[in-house]
C-alpha cells in the first residue's frame, strides 16, 4: 500500500501537511513509459480529491472558506507537494474547487492538484 502525503503552502515557504482520511485515498498513477516520446513521459498531471476540513487543514489553507475568519474567497490556489512513501513525487498547485459545510461549519474541501510540469513537446 502506498502512503500518500500532501503538503500545502499559501506563501511557498512554509508547507503544512494535510490531514487525509484513510478511507478517502488519493489514487496516484505511476506508470513506466517508453522513452521514445518525451511528451508522453513528461506531461502535465492533475488529480481531483476531497479531504476533511479539520482544524489542521483549515490552518494549512489559511482558513480558506471560513468566512468569519477570512472575508475573501478569491485566492483558491495553494503551492503543493505530494509525497509517495516519503519520496517527493509531484510539485504543483492545489486549487480548492468546493467547500462543503455541514450544520453551518466547514466539513470538507474538494480540490484539484495540478503539476507545474509542462509538456516537453511544446
């Protein structure tokens, strides 16, 4: 079983680990490719996933979505690093796509992770 850890930052200096639920894994695909076509090896990658709005996650996301602490909701992009089995696998951005409330409190975040890597063919 692969251990996936996600770290986010709103200033690109201090990264905080997100609390991820074990029952909501982030399915990452790792595929060995033929090296003949570099555009297929090094190309943009994105992955949608959801995670709980725990107090730690709210702090890591600078209280995004908690309008009594933060009045603006326009900066939904966070610097992000994804580790698989303690090895850095991806760097990129986490874009918060949805904030789900339950009984008037933050319950879940939905986000999309996108790598910084661009297609080598371009």
